[in-house]
């Protein structure tokens, strides 16, 4: 691998497993997980006591749900690992009581009458982030890459701000949705204009601690040792 932008969870798990990478930026620090119930099922978080919830194990949505249930004092529940398409089908059949989801697919489910239970925007410490990482081998060959990457990203963001309608129309085409929904789930003003931010690094630390606690990450480490400033 040379360079990759991905969710914070897989990036952390890979680094904790020995991947020789450096973290060079976080373009997003506000990834929102949704919790959606089955029809004629739970209508509040308290209704999840003793219920079965589908999650993508190790994802930021997994962390969001566990953190949310802890906050609400829910201790009797069952988590099952399912990818979003499988969880959506299981929800429709009534095989599970609730599921995590994100972005446009989550909003579409809610519009179809599935009960909205909660989302991470109400719990800032449970928001997900992104991570752009570069392999150490690639850095050895191209040591100026991080500076060039972040300069290009900042230039692209400045251009987006000048052409928002075109950007949202592009996202709508990619996601088979409308520009209005694309704008709602991917607002330009939430794209970071710096490589790192205090809130982003704090959330990254929280994700790392969760993964270590759940034994999804093989070892603990200092985020500052991973981060390339």
C-alpha cells in the first residue's frame, strides 16, 4: 500500500496489528452512525433491553452503539455482526430488533417508516472519523508526499466551496440519491481545512481505546507516535 483514506477503525486495527503506516490527515471527524428499529418494534433506546441489534463489528457504528447503550444503562442485549445490506434485509424480515446504519441509506430507511431511535450527532464523543495513512516504505521514497497531499486537499476544498451545487450533484450521482440528501449527509462545512484538529484527534483516541478494550485492536499505542505532523 502507498496511501489510503479510510475509516479510523480499520486504520487503527491495521496499525495495532503491525502495519507500518503513518497517519497524515483526518479530513472528516463527524461520521454519524444511526440506530434504526424494526417496524412495530422498539421506538426508544430503553426498548432495546433484551433485544438483538445488528452492527458491523469493529466499525465506528459498533463503538457508537456500545457507548450509547452504556450511557442509557442498557446491559441486556445481543450484538450480531452483519454488513449493512444483510442487516437491512434482516430488519425488514423482523429477524433483528434494530440495526446501525449511516448516511443516505439510513435516511431512506427512516423515510420508509422504520423507527428512528437515535444518532451519534447527539453524542459528540461517539462520532466517527476518517484517517489518511501512508506506508513507511512509500514515505521513504517520497518524503514530501504528506505536504503535497494536504496542500492538494486544501486546494480541492477551496474549489468545492466555490461550486457546492456541482459537488452535491456529483455525490447524488454516485450514491443514487438526490442533491438534497447528499448535502444533508455530506455537508462541505464538515470537511476539515487542516490536516488535524483537536476534536478529531480526541475522537481518534476514543476509538482506539474502545478497540483495545474490546480486544479488536491487538495492542495499545500512543496516537502521537502514529501521527505524522
